[in-house]
């Protein structure tokens, strides 16, 4: 069975499209992997120093192309990145403000980011494995679709055009075009505080199978690292949470099944083992909690 998001008429703008013959989900057959956009980024000094991970790419643009007005920088968004377990939201107005400070034509912005951002090279291996095994991969992001697409094309190649991206869009400003100075702006995916509540893109899957209790439900994985992933964390069967991020602490406190990863090499290894029936979600999640607790004890010991 294939499960994918396609343009639709629901409140989220997407419907669940089901085709094919159901497979036995209890055999560890993975049906879907949802990828948080910033998880494609290779760890860099910029990402390490920016607590608002959703703004990493925009922070680079602001640093390079900021034009006049009230000073906007990565520092200005740090107070808006709360501890995830407080469940506060990142104001979309700040993201908009950062983008409004950039007057450079959009194609130049995309080129600059492609020249200065390196994606995790192991994501390419993961994507090819998923494609060869019929596992749909969808990128959910609080960034902007054209930028994500360009970065993926640079890493994966032409096959990246096949990857579904659910994100914010970039549109022309009235009377201008994206190729002109000050000619573009962001079009948020929804009206949430983040601009893109990723849970809204996932829920059609749950609704489809809730309405069809006799139909095997697909297994859904999600990879994330930051505050914008909180709403999505509860919507899937297993969360891959980036090591060292507050999202791990939040999931442990809320009892959300998770496992810790450092790069896409470990995600591929775990996903493949589940797919092949060598382990299962319950065991992986239990190991994730134990790893988190073990790291916590080590930190306490070294202090």
C-alpha cells in the first residue's frame, strides 16, 4: 500500500491518497517517513549557535543581505525559542520580520544558500534506500519550498524532484516579481503561530484509518529537532530526535516514543532494521529512553 500527501480540499490543503493492496503492518513494514526540513542540514557552526533552528537558513540570508530598518539578527530570535516542554510558540511575525529585511532578488538568495549550506550526506543514502524499498518520504518544513527543493537537488540530484515537500511557499509581492529587489515574500502554510503546524499535515493519515478500523494502519516515523516539531511529535509512531536538542527532553517527559540520532546514517540503520523485522518500534523507543537517561547521568557525573 502506498500512502502519500497530495493537494486536496481538506482544511490542511492535503488529503490522504490511498492506492494499492494493504500489507501487514505488524510485520514491521514501514510505510512512511516524515522528515523535518532542518534535519537535512549537516551540523554547522551556524546551526550550533542558532537556537531557533527553523531560522538557520534565513539567518544566513539576514547576515548577508540585511537592508536597513530595525536591526534583525539571529540574536533577536533567541528569546522566542522557549524550552519545548513549555509548549509556547515561535511568533511567525519574527520570521516575517527577518524576511522583510532581505531585499535581494530571490534567485540570488537561493544561490547563496546552496553555496553556503551543506546537507547531511547520509540523507542521500537514506532516500535511495527508501525509494528502492517503496517507502514514501515526505519533507515537512517551516522553511520555504523553493529553497528546500534547491538544496535537495544539489544533494540528491534530479530524483529530488520526486520528493514531496509540505512547507511555506514564496510568492511575488504585489506589482513585483521574485527576480526583482524586494519582490518576494513568504506565504505561510497555515495560520498557526509557527506558520506551519506540521501536525495538520499528518492528521489526514490518522483520520483515514480511524474511519476504516478494519484496514491495517501504516507505520509512520518522523525526524525532527526543534520547537516547530512539537505539534508533530505526538502524531506518528516513532520520533527520531536529534541528540542534544531540547526536543529529546520534551518527548521523554511527555512519554512520546523516540530514539536519539546524530545523523541520517543512524536513521537509515534503525529504519532498515525495523523494516526487515530485526527489531520493533517498542524496543527502539525503550532503548532511546535508556540512552537519554544514561547521557543525563554522565553529564551529572562530569559536573
